């Protein structure tokens, strides 16, 4: 599939922000990607191609590591993304899904959500362009995310072989990363604690945008499964619609490569569900067969769609089997 790329990196030193557009102007929606630390365009190409095969355009950003510690930098990147989105959505409103990898939520995405919620310091959150994007917000995908803001975890995340892309840089990056984390903690510990609280408060409220898909593994040492499981449970208790896909064995931000079929099935369902969520918000007529809770079940190696509404309880159909475990959570709150 041929895709056009519009690069928006005109200012030197900024994080790359660019479009991956389908060869047709009539896309079903836009996936906004906040990638992991040290990611490059070639790492996200396969994701963009997959989204394009689902008839969705992509707006991709690569946050810098310092965004993890300095929220002003994360805010600047968030505003650039919102400006890009508003310009595109003015041409034709359509659903927007935010997909974040590893620490991408901390490095950018939470500031976008703060703009939607009217809590972003120094930003006039009432502007029409932000309202347009918020109205199109229809869902979110977390890959190896979210994690607590802790410098040691942050250092390990962006020096992971799966994040950096090889072993050669690991030793130097681990030493420098952990040293930098300790220095930053020493000077900004109280600010970090307040930031971590704001991060989780913002994320917990973000479920109002639409359905949530969480892709994770139980052996991920950088994004602890227990913390992700707690996040999913909390979001469900708040009334938001959450689907978790948890593999027994899968490296950090490497789920797509290791479990491509299951990964694609889960994302396709989320994108379809986001379209339904967006249509309901805009009071558009939809096929009644697409309404209801999406539940992923393992049935003879296939993925089944169900309209059954779960009551907020975990359902893990392959716990301890070594295969992918899928959990359907919660009910929609539109």
C-alpha cells in the first residue's frame, strides 16, 4: 500500500511529528502515535502500514527522553500535535484514537488529555480548535503502558534493548540514564511526586473519550503487569470501557512483532469500536449490530466479537497457559 508522508519537522531540535496518509483521502479515522524513547520512523512504519490497511491515517511523534522529567517540553509537543490534528479535522471531522507506547504517555499524551480536561497550565483550553479535536476523541491504545513516573523505571525503559534497538548502546545509556535520574530526583523530587499524581488523575478521567485497549505482558520488567492490571481495574470501576490483552511472554514494546495476529485482531476491534463511539457522540445512524461491549475470547485460535456487557469483572481465558490471555473489562460510558 502506498502512503504519502508529510513531515512537519521544520524546526531543528524538535521532536519529529509527521503524517502517514493512506493513498485515499477518505480515511475512517486518525491514529495519533506517541512512540517510545529513541524510536525512529522505521520502527513505526509497520504500525502505520497496519493502520492504513484498516483505513486509518497516522500522525506520529517521537518524544525526547527529557520530556519525561520536564512537563513543559511534553506540553509543547502536545500543542504541536493538537494544531496538526485541528487543521486536518477542519477538512473532515472523523474519529481520533491515541496510541501510546511505553513512556509516551508521560512524555506527551497526558498533556493532550489535560487540554481536553481544561487543566493544562498556561493554555487556553477553551479554544475552538481544541474542542474540535476533543469532540473527535474516540478511543485509546496503550502498548506496554502505562507505568508510574519513577526515574529508575524511566531510565530502564529508555535503555531497554527492545527500545534502543541493540545491545551496543545499552551499557553507556544505562549508566548515564540512571545517573541522570538520580540527579533529577535530588533536585525535583517533590515536583515529580506531584507530577505523578497529576498523571494518574488525568489518565483516569481520559476514559470519557471512548474505549480503551491495553496491550501488555506478564514478564515485562519495565511496565510491571501488576500496575497495568490495577490501572485497568480502576478504569473499569470508574465506568470506562477497557479491554486488556496480556501475553505470558513478550518483550517491552515488542508485542506486535511477537504476536502479530492477536495484536492486529485486538486493534481492529478497538478501531471499529472507536468508530461506533464517535458516531454515537455525533448522533449519527449506525448499524445496531456494532453496538455493545467488545469482548475478546480465545476460541480455537480465533477472535470472537460479542455484544455481552461485562459487569467490571476480569475474564482471563488463558491464565498460565503460555498463550495470549485476553480480558474484557467494564462497560461503555459515552
